[in-house]
């Protein structure tokens, strides 16, 4: 087993090594990518729908590996061309769809994301509720939750850790000059 997993259906997993942020665990239902977690990510244990069985040769992982290799090489691959499915509530899926609209190298605040989502849904949405959904994103990087910051530009809340968030934003050449970096983290 790669890690995690609970009762229920079997999901397949593999790992992808990165020089920048370490090992990623990928999950698939056998057809599409369903998970991408950082090593020691708090969501890995609960992210897979069932038991994770290692299968490094599963064809569904090839496009994800290609996407990740291109991303970490500094390219700007679009996640729209990569078959993936993020399981969650209707609200979570709406938040994750909105995250996929945040351009490479850009950041958005939880409040601005809530306003955009509220306009799309036709109802007011709180930044706190959006933050909860962002924090349960099962497909990190491809659904770019690292591009969300606090209202004051603070780099808060990231399952992979703030240092990984900084590394990813730096890779994307995001303007970090107006962001607040928590004490003990480095840019």
C-alpha cells in the first residue's frame, strides 16, 4: 500500500518524486486521476475512497506523470486536458472548479474566491467555507490550492506546508513581494 485508505472500494496509487517539494502520492480509480497528495499530507489518510493498492504501471497515471514533469520543468500545462475527478460535496466541487480558473503564477484571496463563487452560484458564500473546501482538495497542484492566500496577502493554510506553497509560487514566478510570509518560513 502507498499509505492511507479506509474501508470501501480499491484505488490505485503510485508515487512521483520531485526535487523541489519531495514525494507526491497519486491515486486513481483505474480510469482517471483522483488524488495527488504531498508526503506527510494530513489529507492523504482520508483522501482515498478505499484501500490504496500500488500499481506503478497503471495507464491512468501516465498523463499525470507527464503533467507533473512538465509543471516542475517550469512549463505551464493546463489541467483541463488531464482526466481527473475530485470527489467531494457539491460545494467543494464548485470551489475546486473555481480554483482551476486561477491562472498560473497568480494568487487569489479566500475572500475574493468566495465572492467569485458567490456570483457564480447566485448566493453569498463565506471565505471560511471556501477555506474549508480548499483545505480538502484531493488533487493538489492540478487543482491549484497553493494559489490561495489570506485577505491581507498572508501565506496561510496549506496541507503540504507553507514552505511548499512558497516553493510552488516561486516556481510559477508569482509576485511574492506583496505577500506576508509567516515567521520561520523563507522565500
